[in-house]
């Protein structure tokens, strides 16, 4: 008799299964996709697993992907909500192209994601989501069940009756069936924590904080989480556990951060460093709303939030606040930026600080509210009447939104101008580890309000310094009485002027003011690769990860390539033209129809190559790599 | 008269003309705006306002040029949005005395939405709506307050729009101070400006203003001596509603229905009349419906002028600063390092 069987006879199945059935395997990186109905709690499950993953020391990137409807019809293909997580012991740049593990809470979730699995992937399936109704809603033909027809034979399938087991675990609970069923995501989460050799500590801590006033719901979630965890221990077909070692990130203290939260922290940090309160006027819009939610919590940082009656009032209130000496900020997405256009033009005319955060989404019109796109660059550049230049900065990753927001505030204040800060849905909802800075290491933002002339000469609101910047004169200050407005200003005095030569002079002056900001931003640096060679991958915004991954991949096989990523989209860094000229080819990947490419061609007369994807999803490593190779 | 700090730091006695800028006033000669500008400058001086603590915020239109003529701070903003700029300014700098200047097109058409929300939020500021029932700056199209059948450049066959009732709108949004005056009754206008300014909360003052170019005489039946006594009624808190050249007519309420009565008939005395109560929203709403067109309806009720409604309600900015104070009291001044670290951190060594 083999030893193991002997042991089984001696100690009984329980002990055997706890200690002997599983083996620990090491993995360098894993891509998991959680998918279910929009009501199944997949975003929360993914988020909690991400928090735990971050604390375990992995590098990671996430990609939540959900429908625009809060509760799209249950069980349908349109209602599938997904959360993708890529983590590993090496540097992780993107959420990844194809999944190693798919959690499919119902038939629709399986169908939508099946095309993106690696061969031999593991699929954890909620059997209870595959009854005839679910199959019909997922548009499987009559009598076809993918769990039974052998179509999944290339995958490792783990079938779990998640709903039944949740109810079973809660059979002593006083909660109703509907409330019990809402705990079923915890079963999956427990199982995955087990599978990746984690503890339940972080998740339990979260649940205890979230449900501290709802003891019965807390108890139910804890019970189901534990049931899922122990399921891993007890079920015979779970033979493997995986250990992903901590990533070799730079030394320091880290936290996990999502893009919109990071942007919020950047704004508050800039506010503290400038010694001025943030005033955030906004109107709810996907995917920018969470900026308003976050800022509203930080009243003890002096943050004022104002949910205005519409997008226009939101930006106008922010301009009013800037006029009054606060840092006026407004946040929106593409359709809202369109509505704000006229008021932003006024801010250009008034030459007041203002930050407009545009968290881009698929357009035009209402477009794809929950899907990502980089298609507002031209709107940011040109989307206003008249000659109406303003600086544009952009965030590249979730953590980078912190620096981008700080920079936007700094430029707005120091150059007395509205600044558009571009982010997108992918950055806003994505998460990554962040080696956050110490407050003391962040530079102050110097603010100088105008004060009354000591010699009694009248105040000239549109007098400028060598950067063409006028002074910030706050109502309430004696000796500075003046009027501002949208009519053309006479240079220096700020009086209304219809003088032809003055208008041309003012148009050129406003342009020069923005262009001169190039002298006050860093030169463009390389993110990876050599600073000359055969191909420069020039990116901006949320393509950062894929540009990095592809550039490093190409370098590994010997190509002479480099990656530069633009934080400053207007004005461009002063060395950009020279940098691009050192490469044989410049390729610009964008999640739009070629907007940066158009601007670069216009400004530098360079025949740049564009790579565009306009599907509401990020560019994958595979496709960009193949395209880059085709150019080399 | 008013005291402001001059360039050298010493006090100066201010008069109405000290609130006038050096800019040429560019309204058409004979425009009702001149009278309003003069009364506002006079009232500010009389109330001892400090120019540097006063801001005029306007939108677009003839009336919205107002800030350029006031030696205070000022913003001539974009069409219809003055309330939103003023709201942001008040929240950033609550000590400022803010006057929103708007017109019937600016405030009730393109900016109608903002006005509505300004009223319900109740910032402590004043709104002066110059109603001339026409679009002046764009050369004479009908406005949202124009009467039906009005022939204008954009309505050669007569307007088929039904006019908005600004006072009813303000009351509907629960503005906390709602009043009406006219450019040609200087004394009344000054009094209303003083009362509007004295109110804590959003004060709404509709001012009938004559556009002598595109809509001359729109309000003459209310403003001119011959007809004014019989077409207007001047509201005074606690006083019965009487009108007429000899105060010979009054208004009594028959249930909710207002009725004009003849005080000389012997049938009714002042004791039978409706006594104006500024704190009564329901009655203010009935008063706001004294809105019949005197040109087309000979039985029209007299048009009321004065304070329709006045109440106290917390101001938005006070509530906002109250929340900030409370949060700071409970949580302490925000600590940036703690904020950046969040609740879950880990070390990489």
C-alpha cells in the first residue's frame, strides 16, 4: 500500500487533505479576470484582491471594465462586469492581454471573456450561473451548455456551485436569500486568497470597517469568505497553490492607488503646498465622479466641493472661486468639457488660474461612458472659440496622476492660466502600487497676490512680467479695484478695447504666455531604451504601460528602440523636436484616430507613423509589439 | 456717504460719484439703465460700502455692462452664468458684498437654470434683474418676458411664446427675498436696493427698465403719472393693500381669490382688506399672480411693487464653512503625510 494511502487510513481524510493534497508552485506573474453580472460585486472582489496583492509585495496593474448601466439586465452579455488584475514578482506595466485565470460567475461572463484566455487557462465557474435561463440570456443556442459540450476541454475547469454553497454556509443566518446571495463574491475571493497563498487578514479588516454598523451582514460576509478559503483546503481537485514572490521594486513604503484617488491627492498636496484652498466645482459624470466623491471627504484639508447644477455652472463656479483667491478646479469627461468650452475661453481672457480635469471616455456625444479613449486631445487643444491657447498636461498611470495634478495646479497658479489635465477611464479606475512621497520632499508652490502700489500709482491688472504673466489681484484687497471680463482687453490697463492692433497684440501675447511655459517645465526624457536609434515610441496618457512593455520587449531581442512619454502636451518640452530627430522613425500609439500624431506632424513637419485602436479598450502588448516590429 | 481706505491708507469720504469709473457709459441715451446705475452708486455710498469689498458680477446683455461703470471689483462674465461665478466667488471669499447684474434674457432665458439654483441655495448676495421685456444688445428680438403676440425682428407674425413671470419663478424656487421695483421711481428703487442689501441670503430684485430703442414704453402704464395710480400697488409690510390716486381702492381676499374693492362705496373699509405680510409665502405667491397684461385686460389686477416675500434661511456659504469647521474640529487639520499614506502600506526593503 502506498504511503499516502496508509496515512489517509490512519489520520482520516480531513487531515490528509489539509496537509498533503496540495503543492506550492512559484509563479512569476499571473493575470486574473473576475467576471460576472454587474450586480455580482466583481469590482469589489477585484479591488479587495488587488489590495491584498499589493500588500503581498507584487507589482500590479488593474483594468476594471463595466457596463454604463448600473444594473444592466441580469445574466445578459451586456450586463457583464469585469475586473482584470495582472500581478507578479517582476515589473508589471499593463493589466495584460490574456488571462491565466477567469472567474466566470455566469454563462454570459464566460462567453464574453473566452476569447481572451491563454491556452490551458484555469476557469473557475459558478455552476449556478449556468442554468437554462442563464444560458438563454447569454445567447447560447437551445440545448447547448459549454460546461457539458466539451468546448472547454482545452482549459482547466473548476466548477463550484457558488450560490448554493453560499446559502449553505449561511443556513443559520437571519438574512434573506437575496442578501445571502450578495455574499457570494466572498466565496470566490476566499478561494483565490487561498490559491495565492494569502491570509484573509486584509479582507477581514476591510469588511469589519465597512460593515461596522451592520453586524449581521458583516458576519455573513466573514462566514462566506472563510467558507471559500476552506474550500481550497478541503476540495480534492484543488491540488495547487501558487506563490508569487514580492516584486523587486525600488526600496520604500508603498500603497495601492487608483487614478482618480491619486489625482485627488495631487490636488490636495498642491493646495497645501500653495497655502490656498481647493475649490472643486463639478457635475457628476462617468468616469470623473469619483474625484468629487473623494474630495468631498477631505473637508478638514479645507477642500470645498460644490456639486453644481450643470457642467457650465461647475466650471463657472470654479472660475469665480479662482477670482476670489482659491484654487478653482473643475472635473469632467468629454461631453462636459464641450459644455465648459465657453467658460474656459473666459478664463483664458481673464488670465486666472483654473484646472480642468478631463477624465476621457469613448466619444463622440455620450459615446462609451465606461470605456476608455484618448479622443479629447484635439478638443483640449482647439475646442473653444477664437484663438484660445492653454497648457495641457496629462497623466500616464494611476500613480502618475498625482504628479500630473500637482503640475497642473503649479502651472495654473504660476502662469495665471487655465490648465487642462487629461486622464482617462483606464487610468481613473486602474490601480497600481505607488511609492508615495513624503510631504516635506514636495516643493512649495509660490503664490504672490497683487497688493496696492505704495507710490499710489493706479493698479494695472494686465501689466505682465517677462513670462507674460499678469498678477493675481483678489477682490477685497484695497487699492486694486478693477474690472475683468470676456471683452477684449487693452494691454496693461485691462480696459475694454476694440482697437485692431491691440487685439492682434493680445492674441499673440496670450499665445506667447502659454508657449513660454516650455521654459519652466523639464526637458523630455526617455522612459526606456536609447535616446537615438531606429524607432521612437512616443506616447501620452494611458498607453504608458503598453509602450514600456513593448519597448523593453523589443530591446531584449536587440532592436534599437526608445520610449518617450509626454506629460506636457502643450507646450511640448523644448527639446522634443531634437529628440525625435535622433530616431529613424517615430511611432505614436493612441486610443483615438491619431490626434497627437496630427499635432506633432503640424508642429514639427515630421512624417510620424500612427498606431490607433478605437475600441474602448487599451492597446494590447501583442498588437503594438507586432506593429512595431513591422516598422523595423 | 462711505469710507474707504485710499492709496495712502487714510480714510476717504465717498459719494455716489466715487463709485463711478472713468469709462464712458455706453448705454443708449435715455436708457433706463442710467437711472439704475445712479441709484446703485448712491445707495452704496449711503450705506457706507467699501468699494474694494464690493463686487459686481454680470452676464451678457445691455444690463451686464454694469460692472464696467462701477468703481468696485467686477466681472463681466459669459451669457447667463453670472450666478455661477458669483456662487464660486462667495464660497471662496464670503466677506465680499456681491451684486449679480442680469437681464430678462440673460437671467431667465440662457441663464434660467442658474438663477433657479442660486435662489434655492441662498448665498448671501443680491441679484438685480433688469427686465425690459426685449433683447436690446442683439437688436430687438423678443425676450422670455415679452408679452404674447409681440412683433419683433424675430417674430414678424407676433410672438407665440408665453411669457415667464419672474417673481413667481423666484418664489417657486423659494428665494428668501423677492421684490420688484422700476427705473422711473427713484425713491422706491433706492428703498428696494437698501432692503435687498440688508437681507441676509439671496435677494432678488426685479427692476422694470425701459428700453427706449427697441421696446419703448413697455412699462409706461405702471411708471407714468396718468395711469400709475390705478395700475400699480405698492406693498408695505403690515399695511392693507390700497391703491388708486386717492387710495380709494383696495384688495381683499375672497378665499384665495383676490378681489378689487371700492373703498368709497361704503361697502368695504380698510379693515376688510388684505394686510400684506412679507413672511407669508402662500400670499406672496398669490400676489405674484397679479400679472395680467394691462394692455389687453381692462380688469387686470394692479401690478405689485415692493417686497413680496422675505424670510430667513441659512446661507449656503455658512453651511459650507460650518461643515469644514466641524470636520476640522473632529478630524483635526489635515495631515498630508497621513493622507498620502492611506490606510494600507507596505515596505520594500
